C-alpha cells in the first residue's frame, strides 16, 4: 500500500506492520529485505486486530488479550527478520492502539508490560508529550527503554497530544511542516495550536511514505537534518 522501496533510502528507522492492520508474509519479507539493503533499523508496528479498518478503530481488549496480541505480532516480525539475518530493535504501536495508549495510562502500562516481558530486549516508541518524564519513570520500573517521537506533519495541543485529524489545520502543509521540523532540530520544540512553544525532547521524527508527495517531503526533511548536523 505504501511506497516502501522509494522511502527506505531516506529513513533511519522503519516501523513495519505485523499483519494485523497491514502486511502479510510476502510484504513483510520484502520490506525487511529493503530495510536490510539500506541499513535501516527495524521496528515492529503492531496494532489492534483490525485489518478491515487498517487498525484505526479502537477495540476493548483485556490486559492479557492485548499482551498476547502484541507478543504474537512482535514474534512474527522478529522471526521473519532473523530468517534474513536482521535484528529487531524496537516496537511502535500503530493507529488507534497508539492513540489509546497515549490517552489511557492503563493501556500504556499494558503495552509497556508486553514489551518488557518479551524475551528479546526491545525499546518502546511512544509520543513525546509533557508527561514524558512520568512515562520514562514508568518504563524504568519495568526495565524498559523508551524512544520518544515527534511528528513532522501534525499539529500539537498544549499538552503535546496530536490535534485530531477532524480539525482544520491538524495536518501541516509543506511550509508548516518544514517550519516545524526546523524548530524541532534547533530547539527540540514545536509551536502548538494555541501558538505556545512546547519543548518535546524527542528522539525520533515520524514521517509517512504512502504517496509520491510525501517521498519528496521526506527527501527535503533529510536534507534539512543533514544541513543542521553539519
């Protein structure tokens, strides 16, 4: 569904769907091969079991059901990665599960428990917000390392949550996107919807590669990052 071969040369980390919202054994194998070819760090991108809704619909699962679902998906991706001599590095939940865990401490704790109890040592990627210090403490108690991420193309609320896509201006145009990336690179902050500066201290920048325009934007973002670091 995406333009994986086009985007892979320009990214450092790839969130790879595990089959519950997207992907299948053939797609996963091809995507892993691309990641290996371009020396891209591999992350599992598990979701609620919702192929029909592309993982964008919330589901009510018990804590054990959710942990089992996550372990199943992570193990599938890690196993296929090992076949190609590749190592899984982290987990980033997808879609509704990602949004739900960032709005519900109980779901976030379950996700943390699932990744922490998995036999391989993996990092968990979550949204960088004003609650990041608390989230790091929660993760530390489970001997889990977090990766905090910011979004290049999304507008932020005053608390560091993403503005709903239903609202006008929630997804940045190219000019606003480049401005936000520049601000993140220079001050690790964003300007919120209410025009306030919010420090995020993010470790990673999320981009999407599902259309030709986004590939061009990713190339611009990569060039901006390189220019900032030199």
